[in-house]
C-alpha cells in the first residue's frame, strides 16, 4: 500500500533533513529527492537544513523519506508530519508499519496547528542537536588536550622533552597517545566516519569524507609507526595522533560556533511564531470558555480584554479599544478599533475591551501567512546559488584527487613518507567546502529575516536578488501613495460663519446622499463629535448639487455652477479656489440661508510618510514614476506633493500593463508598487511587483514582494535589504573561494622548497573551522541593515 497526497493546491513542502553538513550534502539530497516519483522539483537550503519539494498528485511522503535515507540522511516521522501540516495538509498514520514507520497519508488541511507549536518542536530538535554537539566537543577537548600538550610541548620546550623521556619510554608514550586518539576518533569523531565513508564508497564524497579520510590517514600512519615500525623507513617513524585528534576537536568546535550563530540567524521565524496567542476566550453555547488558539473556528465570537493578544483575524462586533499593530505596520502608535474594524491575530490590545467574530483562523491568518512567506524566502535558492552548486559538485572529488597527487609528488620528491602523508592530510582538511555551502543561504536567511522585521516579505526567492538592480520604481496612486478613500481636506468659511456650524449643517444635508463625497463629509462631522440632524425638504439636482432644510435653515451644497443657478456669487472664494485647484482639488460650495458660507474640498489625501518614503527611494538613485486612472491635473498635484516627477495619467485599468511596458522600454529593470485588484496585471508585468499589504489578496498573490504594513517606507527598506544581502553574499563567496584558492596550494607544500614551510593539518583544521564561522558571522551583520 502506498498512500499519496491528493490535493488541487500542491503547496510546496519544506522538510527538515538531518545529517547535512556541507554543500556536497545539499547536492546529494536534492538529486535523490528529484528522482522520487511525484516530486516535480526539489531544492535544499543548507543554512536552514531544509529540503523543499513541489509535489504532484502521486507524491508519497514515505517514498521521499526512503530515498533520502538511502543516500545517508534522515527525515524523521515527526519532521515529515510537521512539514505536511505547515504546507496545509492533514496527516494521519494509517496502514501497516514497515521499515519507515507508519504509512503517511496527507490531504488538504484547513484547521492547521498553531505556528508557534510547530516551530517550538523544531526549536526543540535544534536545541537537542546543539547539546549533543557541545557534549562531543567537550569530550574531544578533554582527551585531546593532554595528548597535544605532551606531544607538542616537547617540540616547543626542550627541557620538557628531556623530562618526558626520563619519565616514560617512547613506546609506552605512543601507546598512551594511541589510547587517547582512538577514543576521540571513534567516539566524538565517529559522526565524520559514519557519514563521510559511506558517501565516499557511493562515489559521492562530501565534506565529512574529506575529514574522515584525513583523520584516518593520520591515525592509520601513526598505528603503523606504533605497532609495526619496521615497515617504515627509520626517518619516517613518527606519529600524528595529535594531528588527528586536534582536527576532530577543531572541526567540532567550528560546527558548535556555526550552530550557535545559525541559531541567531534564524531568530526571525522564532520571533514571529512567538507572537501567536496561546489561548482564546470564546463564547460558545451561551458559555464563555478558554480554548487553545488552534481550536478557534471561523464564526466564533472572541472576547478580548485589556492587555491581551488577539488570537486570530476577524471583525469587531461591539466594544472599542486601541490595538498595537506594530508587528504588522511597524508603526508604534496604537490604532483605534470599534464596531466594523478588522483586527489581526498577534496584535496586542491596550486599555479597552471588545468582541469580534473570527474570520481567518489557523494557517489562514495574516500572521501564519507572514511566517510562511518568511520561511519560503529563507529557504529560497537564488540564481547566484546555481553557480555555487556547480562548483561544489566537483570540488570535493577534485580535492581528493589533488591530495592524492600531493602525496605521490612528495613521496617521489620529498624528504620522507611522513612528509607526504602530512601534506596530503593538510590538503584534505583545509579544503572542506563548508564556507562555500554556507555563503549564500546564511545571508538569505538573515537578510529575509531582517526584511520581515521591517515589514517586507519576499514572496519569491529571486526577488531578493533581482530587486537590488531595479532602475525605476513606478507607483499606483490610489491606495498606494494616497489613502484610497476620500476625506474632507479643506473647509474655508466666509466671515460670520463658524467651521463646526457649517460642517454640521452641510453633513446633515449630505447624510441623505450616497455619494462617496457625502460619506466623507458626514464621517468628518461625526469624528468631530458634531450632531448630524435629519434634513427635510431634500432635493438633488443632477450635475449641480443638493438642498435641504435643517432646523429652519436652508442649506445648499454643490459646484460653482449650482451657486450661479441659485444667483449666488463665489467670487469671495477665488483665492481659496485657485489654491485648491493647484492642489488638484475641485471645490464645492455651501450656501446657508441664501449666503455662500464656505468652500469645501474632499480629496484622497496622500498617506502620512509617503513623501518621505519616496524621497528615500530617490536618494538611492532610482527614477520614479506614477501611473493612475485619475485626471492629469489631480495626478500631477499628487505627484508634486509626493515628490514624483514623471506622471502617466488617465490610464484605464487594462492600460496600466501597456504603461508599464512603455516605461520598461526605456531600458533597465522596473519595480511596480500597487494595492488594488486592477493592479494585479501590472504587478505581474513588472520585473519586480511590490504589493502594499493592506491591499487586496489578488494584488498580494501577483506580487514578488509584499509590504505587510502598507507603508511606502517598506519599498526603500526592501531595496536596501536586497542590496545589502547580495553584497554580503559576494563578500562571503569571495572569502570562501579566496580562502581555498590561497591555502590549498600552501597545504600542498608550494612554500616548502623555497622557505621550508609545511602547513600542519592542525592549522588547516583551525583555518577551515574559522572560515565557516566567519561566513556566518558576516551574514549576521545583515541584522542591522537600515535605510541610510
């Protein structure tokens, strides 16, 4: 029986794989996974130690596990179940047990477990691995230290050598060395042999193979010198137990530091997962009960008290409060919430209390979607990684070949057999490609995590690389640069009329109209706490304006031609009308009891911070443009306020794509920023589509990058992170390749003929460990990226 996933969605599945230690491991796991029936594509992120597969309708989790185990790595049953649930599939153990445990069955899952619980399990596994690594390092260090001091101390301090020879014979000393080295190599060092030797025998050597061969070569040579010295020339009867044990100890130390640094690199996911509320207070069957958040279902009524974290997404049905939404928007000021307002899971309620109806739960909440997007970005394989993969595919076999050539060359030309062995071992140890394997994925993981902290989510992996080379940023106007809804922006009163008096009377008449301008005026009056009375005798004149009676007063509101029709002059407002016109606003006029009382402007104002955000993008040296369906006068006025020079106005919805194509025709890469349904085609047409996170789901699905907070400052942040991440990757690759190009020849002995310098395998092990740690620490600098 072979159970398979059956789902119309085929979400990618990311699974933790145990045992991967270098870039060569990545290649083996990817290749093995790609050959499994039902896997359309596979990729591995070395930094996160995760395999991502794109399943088809005949995908079998069981078959994938078997294929990965066959090449020497492991996917635990728990890791597979977590991966399936994270991807939105329900899992169950059905059918008979076999060598891989229960048959795995999966299907679409709409009641996913809480993200925090899932990542808690992953963190537990990570902590367990760190503890084992630390234990092995301590054991290796305690046993290596006396061996190293006794062997090397005599070379460094001659009196110690004489003292030691007087205390114990050389033969017995070698026996002591043998005992200590054997424990180190076959206890804490066994991990290298168990993984490296099978990989070598299967014809796919990797980093552990280099360590295993190097350590066993030094250890095996020492065994012969200890127990069968007659087989060696007299000038070659030396032991290298200390080199073998120091190599094991230093590489374990490097991996321990690397694991700790990598843990810090992946903190973004842990922080996001920690925002999930653990419980929710629900009204069910006339009772109030506290339930785990993952048990909340759509339609539940959730009660939120002061100081509590909102558990899921929904709409407020009663009550009022201020909610801290900084986790989404990055804005520190709490947001007013009342009836009809939307609330988001993970945000924090302040002083008030309210009830809301749950509308998105489990993996459908915004927080769960953000976590998935960050994970996908961190696990992405950028185009630059392809080049690295090609190099590492042949790198380890080439190193083994080079070590063999080194051994033969020094055996023929060198001073002794032991010299040839030491040189070959040094080449094997110093050339481990850990740094190359970590160079790209670690930077991606830290960079995308930092972007998430800034409210920038990279939905597609290559966007992180491509965004840095964008030459022009094009903005949609409505809802992107502007707020997307009309507001009362100006109220200029004539002498003898008060603002509140006029606004209350005008709002009373407009309350009878359903026009968006009327809604904006009424909303403004209500926000000021003004009483909006019921208007009688209401009349609407199409194309002109409206009239009505309020408490015995006759009020008329409309365009200047309506005032003319009523025999009233608006000349006293000529200066105000000119100013409003320059700002792209068309004024309305209000007449009260036969006198023109005020000029009124309702417009879609630009968002606070839009101008500053656009200025920051301009300072990065990028060209700016705005595309909108609005009339040119209004569009140019908004562009002036925002600081944009180039405007494409009066564009029909389907014309935005053509406008994007024309702008792209000028050369260079183009990024488009939009939020609405009508922006989706333009987002897809641009080289990089950037969706404002407060926009529609359609726009977000069409984008490469999502600004979760909706603030345009995220565009500059996204570009800054992209530039910094790719720069960081190049630094890492320069170090990783430069380190190998420089030190492999030194290890092989190119300096020995001229200077008598031979690189010790111990120094090689230390340099190799340092190179990996350097790459990870350099990547961690991305945690401080900010827009200049």
